[in-house]
C-alpha cells in the first residue's frame, strides 16, 4: 500500500500531511463537515505506507486521511481508535502538541 506524504515546515514546527494514494484530489463531505484532500497540502512524495509510519512516529503535528494509513497508524500506536473521526466513511485523524 502506498500513501502521499508531505512535510510542511515553518520556523516553529513541522506538520506532516499524509493520505491514502487513492484519495488525493478528492473532496469528502458529510453534513457541515468537509475535507479537501488537495495536491497542494497532501501531494508530496508517494511512498510505501511503512515508510510513512516511520516518519509519523516522530511527528508532533500531523493530519492523516484514509483507511489504509489510519488503520496502520492505530496498529502502530500512533493514533488511538478514539482519536479517529469519520467523514462520509473516510477516517481521518489530527495530532497537535500544545
């Protein structure tokens, strides 16, 4: 399985954006919830899911979308099941450190 992963850097922190390969450039909506899985935000490097997990393990901030990456993140202990939100059947999770 492959995912797109992009690192967004600013002077204070990095945010990792990662989505399942098949979701890039899709829009997911349910009620008043909407997520645009854009090339600009998510469309970085296409890589094997295990490589992405290694990067996410070290991340303080991330936004991940899709059943493949979410399930692997749960199994790897990166995201608790309770931290996953589903929008129209597509799971997503966000990690932020305060």
